[in-house]
C-alpha cells in the first residue's frame, strides 16, 4: 500500500485508512502480440496522438509502446501521494450475430488475458477489470474466468461495443454477475474518444434490467455527456439514484474539458456524495484551470503544475469540495475490505 496516500489524520489515529482506489484507468496496448486491436482511424486521431503516442514515447514500435505505457502508469501510481491503486480496464470489442469477435468493426480491443497479465505483474499498483461484451458466445464462461482470474469488476462501453443493455436476452448475464458478486462499470453518457455505433446506448436508463437483477452497477461518468450534445442523460441518472440503492457512479473525467460543467450540480444534489467513487479516466488529463471561479486563479494555477496525474485529479476534486468518503468508498464497493 502507498502509505503516502493515507490522510495525516488517519495516521495520527494509529489506524489504517481505507485505500484510495481509482476505479477507471484505461489500459492501452497496440501490439498484436499482446492481442490488441487499434484501428488506423484511432491511430490517426489527434486526441490519441496527444494523450497516448506523444506522452508515452511511441516511435512506431508497438511492443515498446505497450511496455512504456504500463511502466509509466505503474510509476505514477507508485509515486502518487493520494492514490493507492488503480483499476486497469480491459476493453472488449464488437461481436457478430454468431457471437464471434468482429475484427472488421472493432477499432479498439484490449483483451482480458493481457490486462490480467499486466495486473499480476504489478500487483502493488493495479487491480484487474475484465471487459465482457454480453453478445460474445462464451460470455457467461468468460465471466467465470474473469472472477477466477481476480477481476474486481466488469467494464462496458455500450456506445462503442454496439449492444443495448436493456434487452431481455442479457438477463442471464446479469444473473451471473450478481451470483459472482462482480460489479458492472458501464460507460454512461456520451463517448468522446472511441468510434461510436449509437450514442443513445449510453443512456443510464438502459441499465435498469441489471439493477433489477441485483447487480451492483457503477455508472461511468454519472451519465454526463458534455457541452453541445443533443441528448442529455444526467437528470435521468439523478432520478435513478433515488430508485436503485445498488446504483453508484464514478467521477471519471469530470475535471476534464468535456464534463466539468456538471460539478456544481453534483455538489448540490442531496445524497450525491454517498453514492459515488473516485475515478480519473486516465490518461484523460485533469484541468484545474477550468475552475478559476471555484478555486481562485492562484489555486488553479498551483494545481495545474502538479506533475502526477492521479494527484492533480484528487487534489483538484478535494479543493472543489468533494468529501473524503468519495475517495475511499471503492475499497468496500469492490469487496476488498477485510
């Protein structure tokens, strides 16, 4: 455990504080030897080039990039003063009508096997999160394999994985998740980085079937979409919080350019802080300069120069008023408390 991530108050009391776990950290890989698929359009995407290729020293060698990425993220977690562990997310692809991976339509695929291997090699820094598209022919068996392999949750991105979570054919999948006590972290709201088949698949209302089956659902991004989008899901998400005690949300990317304008409503909504967990959406960069009014120019500038991505995000959220339980809730939610 990264002792630097414990609060001074907890250390002074002589007890261990709960771990600060970032539940939404993306594992990227480009090498076919690691089973990854990264489409040409993604490789040419300016956001990808800025956040991934340049920052992690990509020079055309996919295997070298994969090693550099893992080493960089692991080092940032180790050196973080605020964050103990990161949940590394695999990403499943799109499946055809026979339940086989459709490589012609899948633009980003990070296999569970590779994610699990990386997490096993870096147990002090990472927790393994599997990704299982419920349309794959072996979806239920893959959930069993994920649980046996130490997965702490299952990650979805319906907008880009091309399935509607509300369809009744997925009820057995939800029953299996509930049986295995595997939380479901499902992207909600708009997807901004990976090619989308339908943005409406990010509506959190589609997750009611999973909730009805007793699955612990973590709504990635809290149903937020961002500026200028024609569909808004956040108010529906807030309504769902009052209906489903097994619904939680993560705070991924809310300090970024696309979702920062929801923060004031989050802080004011009754009970919101009791149902949410910390997340960054790493490598999406937190941008403290988006909050000059709330933080003051001097504080916003100071936070902008915090070099560690995890620390910059946590410290910005704390300065904005997010309470400590938001940062420590994931340990119990993921069933890691002793």
